[in-house]
């Protein structure tokens, strides 16, 4: 097994720059997830690692070996595609054995590898079927099986769950996690779905427009987003962002004229500076408390156990989403007090970059 | 609803009958005595069916040789056409190389030019190469039909790139991918194409007539034409010759119908 490093990867298609200097280190055995909106260059990056796309600039190193100029089959990678890309005229067994047969493995070796992978994925009963006779989830497993059989140093997954229905997606997510624990293979996984990223990753790499926005553990990124983009990309409902101007004494004046207490910052900001204040919906507290502000309930989305309440300061003002346990008591049109606790606020400067809070202890 | 269905069925049957009737009459006439078909009104069935016409054909006329010639030329034409057309169509669809799309557009544009226009230049070229009056010369136009390349390319476009890339990651060479992945997927279209080429070269009259001077090398259509010049009056013999010409391809066509139809349909059904 081996680590992966992508060094200053750049890629242009004609005039369009798709990757604009991406550097990523994935440690041996790590499960790294690249997440970002569609079109940000995730697939291009993954395909460059696989050797299916040539970089305009930069290096790919796998297990200490520079593979930048090697063909895909010699890079020690296995890739699972979004469309699964199974060979339609071959049985599941033949699909999984295809690579080994080309590598001139003996029949015994091929059988052993295929049977082992089939056992791991619980697809033994499907081995003699053709892909057309499989469900989406089963095809997915076969595609993963084909990757396992290669015994790669690195697994590459390109949005492997996006073609499955919601229910199956949750189950397969769990299976991916289990598989990774079982095999311990270094994995680079690409998705546009932040839930997949949060649940699967040891480390998340947030990509936007071919540039890395932030790298860190899911917890890190959620608690300390480096900018508004990351803050709003991770977590549902997404983080509320309010425009404000810093006033004296740790206070800010919101757009609607009301005052809001700010957290202590590592470096104080001059009064009069425009900032964006972020708060996650689950951090908004409804109920009377010192510093709470009155809001009108504009709209309640009830999800069963949880409800998302949209709070409005005035009739036309931008609503603030608040997530809480639903006891059925909140009514649309009602006026409630809500607290935006200072220690739960995220502050961003005019460019969207996070302002660091004062480090306590 | 039901009345409409009957109308459609009836119309279809009528069209089918109109199409098949001449073929059936051809078969019938081939068993008639000389001059019988020229009577008025022409008889539908032979008064005294006999195999005399076929005896003459295979005997003194020696149609067996021309039949063999035709089978040889058409088979070779089919094999050669597939050999060149399939890789070309695949390459135009799936491989990246400079000038790919421009070249392809040029080829498609050439489809507009009727084949007959190219015949004289081609003849002169082959003459310079010393291929006139040989099967090598007769086969040249079939080497890589543009329509075939177009057909294969269109079908290849429906093969997802990711599948070929998966094979590349699996370590397959381009040749291996073509043989083990692409060819099996293309089977229906290959059968269709093979039939087209076989039929085309089997029925081709003009080119073999131009390029083949030696009577021993004649294919069936050319030989029959030569025969009809000698036996202008002998309709019954000509019809027997027509039967010998039509029957093999008809049988081939019917035998491969299953593949052929699926080949024509898959494109549209799969989208
Ligand atoms: N072969 C290509 N030629 C031209 N542009 C491409 C090609 N492949 C991808 N792109 C462009 O690069 C951008 C990133 O694509 P991609 O890596 O597939 O994004 P993602 O996987 O994050 O959705 C897109 O704008 C896409 O249109
Ligand atoms: Mg993608």
C-alpha cells in the first residue's frame, strides 16, 4: 500500500483552465474525499491520477514513485466509474477477471482473487450473470469487485453512489466505510454530495473552480470553515449568513438595524468594518434569553422529528433558518424570541475569508 | 380501432404481394419451355414444368463457374470491407488523433459524389498498377466503404468512453480492447454491414464489367448479361439464371435475418 501525492496539478482544455494548481497529500491507508459542486474539476483530477487524462503541468506520485508519465495500468490504481462501466457481454466473473487475465495470471490465481472479492461484496450468487441482469446496486458491487481484484495501491472512486436511489445510497455508504476498514487501501473518493464526504472521509478536500478551498477532517471543516463557500457547502440546511457592520464593544449592527453580540476575535476589527456573520441552523436558539431578538416565524418545514423554522426580522427580510426538535408548538406568523449565541457565530471578512476567533486556553 | 388494424394488415399484405409476385413469377417461368412465357396472356404456371433451363445453364453455359466466381469475390469483398471498415469506424468514434473530425467530414462529404463518377479515374489508376482484369482490381472499391465506416462510427459512439477506459486501466492494449470489448458489442452491426457488402458486391454489375475482361473471371451478373445478349429471345433461360443469382443471397438474408433486424433496430431502441 502507498500514499498519493498530487503536486501542483494544472489542466486546461483549450482556453478553459479546469485545474488551477491543485496539491493534495493522501497518507497511506487514508480515505480522502474530494467534494465540490459539479463542474469544479473533480473528475478531471481523478482521471489525471488514473492516467486517463494528461496534466498540463504538475506531478502525480504514488507510493514514492513518479507515475506522471505512466499508462493507467502501470500506476497501481483501480477506478470505479460513476456509470460502473461494466463490460456488457461478459459475465460478472469475467468482468472481474478481465484485468488479471490480461496480466497473464494463472487460472488458480484468477479464481482465488475473484472469489475473494465476491465474498467480500456478497456477490457470489451473481458471478455467472451478465450485467444486464443485475440491479443498480449489484452493478455497483461488481464494479467495486473489479477494482478489488486488481489489488491496487490506491482506489479511485468517481461519484460511485450518484446513480443509486436514496435508500441504497445510504446502505452503500456504510459498505464503503466497512470495505475501507477491512482492506485499509488508500482511497481517493470524489463526490458532489457533502453528506457522503462528511460521513466517509478521514479528510475532506473542498474543491471549487479547480482550486482547493480547504482541507481538513470533517469536524474541522464543519467547525472552522476557512471561508463562506466551505461554510455553506457543508451542512444542511446550509449556514445562515447575515450582513453586518462592526460597532463598538464586540457588537455588530445587522442590516435591519438591530445589534448582535460578537465573539471575541483573535485580532480585533475596526468599528465600521463590513463583515458577514454566519450561524448554523442548529445553533439558533428559540426562547427568551438575554440578548435574544424578536422574530416572526415565516415558514415551518416539518420533517417529522426535526423542523426547520424560517425566522424573519421584518416582512421582507432574508429569513434565518433554525433547526430544532419539532414539538408541534411553533406556528407560522407567531412572534418568538431567538438567540444567536456569540460563541456559535462565524465571522467572515468582506472577501468571504474567515476571521479567526480568539483562542481560549 | 380493429377496423383500422385490418386496413393496415390488408395494405401490408398487398404491398408484400406486389413485392413478391415478380420473384414468384421468375421462379415459375424458369421451369417453362422455351417461348412459353412470351404467349399472350402470359401463363402463371408452366404447362409442363421441366429442369431443362437449369440443365442448359449448368451444362453448356457453365454457370457453375460464375457462381463460384461470385461467391469468391463477394466473400473476399465482405472480409476485406469488415477488416478495414470496423477499425476505421471505431477510430473515428473513439480514438483521439489530429484531424480526426476534419477527415471524417471530408469522407462524409464524398458520399455525395455518385460512385460511377469515380469509376473511370479508379480504372485508370488500377491500370497503371496492373490490377485490371484481376480480382484484386475487382475488390478495390469494397475495401473501405464510407457508408460502412459511417455506420460503425455511429454505433461506436454509443459505447461509453468509461468502458474503454476501464479496459485501459485493466491493462488492455488498444488492439485487445477492439477485439475483446468493442467487437462483441458491435456484433449486430457487423452482421448487418457484412450483409450489405455481400449483397452489394454480389449484385454489382458495373464495376466487374469494367474491370474484368477475361470471361473466365466473370461474376454472375456480368455473365448473365453476356448470356442475354446471345439469347435475347430465351426469357425462360434468363429467368433460370436470375433464380440462380437471387437464391443464394435470399437464403443468406433469411438465415441472418434475426441478427440483421436487431442490428437495424438497436441503434434506435437504445437511443
Ligand atoms: N474533455 C474535455 N474537454 C473540454 N472540457 C472538458 C473536458 N472534460 C471536462 N471538461 C470541462 O472541465 C470542467 C470540469 O469537469 P469535471 O472534472 O468533469 O467536473 P466535475 O467532475 O467536478 O463535475 C467542466 O467545465 C467541463 O465542461
Ligand atoms: Mg464528475
